[in-house]
C-alpha cells in the first residue's frame, strides 16, 4: 500500500463522512491527513514498519494515525467500515463527478435514494434532479455531462498513479531469483498523458514460470487475471492492471521495443523491415531466407521457439533495443516519440530533435502561495525553488474573480509585492518575479486593472469560469485576452482536467496564430491532472514559433516536482530546449521579458491604454 492509496482511502472516508453529515472538524481532519500523506516523501508503510510515530507528521493526529495503522495491517480503515454500514460506499464515486460534491451527493441520496452513478443517470432521465433544492435545470445538465465524461474516461489512469504502481512492481520483480533486466514498457514508457494498463518486460533465461509466480504474489495485488510460463496479469485495488512478459536475453531488446509500442510505430517499423528483407517481431530481427515462401506463420502455429526461429532465418538483432533500430538502418528513437508521427523518417534522415530535458529547466513560472489558495508562504516556495536549482520563479496567485480562494484585489496585490520584495532581499540567489494568474473574464477582459498589470513583471492569464461558452464566444474571449498588450503567458489553455473535465471548445489554431503575432507564450501545465497544452498542441505551437513555458502550478513545495511530467509531455511534442522559454538563463529570460515590456509600452502609448 503506497502513500497514494492511503491518501485515496482517507479522502474516500472524508467524502463519506461529509455526505453522512459528520462534524466538519472530523471531515477536515481526514482531508488534512490525506493531503499530508500525499505530499510525504517517505512511504508511511516504512514508518509504521519501523515503529515510528505517525503523529510526528504535521496534519496527522492520534485517531487518524490509529486508522492508518489499521489500514496497513488489515487493508481497510475501521472507520470506513463503520460508515459504510450506514450509507453506501458507492456514494463516494458520485463525488468523482465534476460538479458533484459531498453536499450534493447527500441531497441526492436522502431525497432520491441515489447511491450510484447509474441511479443518478436514471434520476436525471426522469427529470427528478432538477427539482431538488439547490439544483435546477442547469446543474442537472452539467451533471449529465459530467457522467458522460466520466464514462468516456473510466478505465484510464493518470500517469503519476500508474507510474507509482509500476515502479514498485518493477522493484519487486528485480528481487526474483535469476531475473536480469526489468523495464517498464507500453504507454507509460512513452509517457502518454493517461495509461490504460502497465506493461513490464523482464529478462529471464529459461522457463519463466517461477518469475510469473513471484509476480502474481505481489503483496498489493487484488486479483490474478492470468499466469503462465511467459506472461502474467494482476489487478491492483484501484483497478489498474499490470501485464508482465518474461523473455529470454537474446529477445529482450526486441520484446521491449514491441511492448513499448505504439502499435502504429511498430507496424510502420515492420513494414520497413519487410522492405529490407528482414522480419521484425517481439523475438528479434531475422534475415528472411532468399527462398522465403512461408505458408504459415510459425508463431501462430504454436511451434517450439527453436524451430520457429530457424524458420524465420538468422537472427540479426534482438538482445538490445538499440540493435533493433540499427538493424533497420535507424538510430534509436526515444520512446516519447514513438507514435508514428514522422519519427521514423526523421531517424532515417538523422534529424530527430534533441529533446528538452528536466535538467534544462531554469525556473518555474506558475505557482501559488498562501496569498491565494497555496499551502505555503512565498518564502517557503522560493526556498523550494532554490533547492531545485532554479534561477528564477514567478509567484502567480489568483486574481479577485477567484474570490472563493482569496484571489487578489489590486490592494492586496500591492501588499503582496512588498512581501515578494522582502523575500527577494533575503534570498538573492533566486529572482522572484512579481506576477499573478489573472482571470480572463467572460467577455475576455482581464480581472485586474491596467495600472496593476503594468507593474507586474510577468502577466499570466487563464480561464477559470464559464467553460461552456460556445466555440465562437470562447475563441473571441481568449483572443481578446492574448491581444491585451500586458499579457505574457496563456496558462492551461484548454482548461481540461484529465478524466474529469473535457477541454473547453475554442479555435486553438486561431489563438496560436494570435500568440505568435503578439509574442505571447503558451503554458504546458505540468500538473498530471491537467497536462494542458497537450503534446499535439505544443507541437503545433513549436511549428508556429510560439514559445512554450512548462510550469507546475504548484500549490505547495512538493507540487514543484511535477515539472518532470510537463517535460515528458513537451518531449512527446518534439520540443527542444530552445522551444521552451524557461530553459533560458535568467539573463536571456529577462531579455525576452524586456522586449515584451518595450512592445507593451509602445502599444499603450499609441493607443492610450488597453481596451
Ligand atoms: P494503453 O495501455 O492503452 O495506455 O496503451 P499501450 O500502448 O500500453 O497498449 P497495450 O498495453 O495494449 O499494449 C502494449 C504494447 O504492446 C503496445 O504499445 C504495442 C504492443 N501491442 C499490443 N497489441 C499489439 C498489436 O496488435 N500489434 C502490434 N504491433 N503491437 C501490439
Ligand atoms: Ca499498456
Ligand atoms: Ca497491456
Ligand atoms: Zn489556474
């Protein structure tokens, strides 16, 4: 049981307690504990095993600690058992729908007996939901849409969730007797934004049964779906499946290539192989005999490995993945590019991009502090950025439209700048930009007056409301914002929340053209719940010469570590360090800012202020 699983259980309990009407104090205790566990670097499991006191973790009191210890010992929270004797556990799934919180779930359950998403769908169809107090037609429509989104995505996992599981299973496999190389393959190795299942390839010389048997004994496995001599599949409590392949050393590279995919990439490689008189499969690359006229596929016909490979002809590669690509006349292609989007041609012509790396990142340009909805002070965030080796950062608290999270009014913004200055004096080794994440209002106007915007070093803008405007209105809204002379960066441009909220509808191409004209940068938000812009969008931004910034949108110091997910997605979009603005040195970044500042002032003078 990982920290993430513990946090998930505590959150579920908090949701159910809130639906049940428990004291807000108790509910908050479990929520705080979930957040504390989630952001902890050390596994809670290890702390318990070492007999350490969990109440030493800030945010965890004695009673929650008791619950967590029981969870680790028995697999369930005793308090959750009690609560689910009174209300159905499925109510917690309702709160996974965008727009349905515990309060709405409670009303749905108490007035209509709705306990599951299916129940809710039926109640919606019968028109019962819109008549409930506090709901109405619009809310009912939103919930119906949220169900649609939920159903469309259910079954795919966010990358950080799948990664945590995969790394633990891979470490566990390395403990098995006689196991050689162990690699994560599939979409996770390609760093796709969501993961269907985890694929792991393991090297073993001989019959693989003992390795598969070790695998299916993985302590956190909930179910064993399959177990044989070369493969096995287990399911985790979250529903995530893990597929294992056990392959001999001389096939390991070919198997890793095959199971990394994508299917489209591999199909294109196979066609290339055939044209070269080769055969590529998960066992290796084979030179097809001259008199090749094989009627049946030895693999399909269940031949023994030796006979099969003899029929395929002499093996020319397979032990190492690099060798597989070499045999096909290609340099090794990074997994993030393997989507058959031109990478094979680029590899052939020696023009694969030199992809941006995490080490190239010099600063983080979106994060929040306790001045709005962040959990840490400006100084704590700045020190955390220093620890990560950054040369600069921007504090981007929300603007006033986000009243529920303490968004900054012009007055509070000015007060905040004083604190930024104080921290800057204490920490001269990192440049802290005075910034804000300014809301783009419904009509495209910005949520802070021009005189405040003018005094910011960096203006980040984003949409947080009226997501359901029609395409034209949304496009005009965003265009107006990026055309504002004060704006530097368009943050989380599509507003999507993976598995929860679809991107809002607007003309991305037109907005990118406007950004190119205005010299405005677009953000790739590195939070694994967003990863917004997508790989395809940042690729297009690159083509149009729109600079990209990769920012974490951190709300606490540990959130800064999401940067790597953003970098991976940028790599999937073929970005090099030169395409990413926050790989620049402080000096070069300030040159970019100064150029934009001059442009901004020129427009202001010419037009006597912004529209
Ligand atoms: P996912 O799990 O939906 O996020 O995506 P993948 O890419 O991990 O897909 P998965 O788990 O079904 O299969 C893993 C890899 O195995 C896939 O990327 C390529 C390979 N593979 C699976 N089925 C086929 C197939 O029918 N043909 C070929 N050439 N490769 C396949
Ligand atoms: Ca997979
Ligand atoms: Ca799979
Ligand atoms: Zn935001």
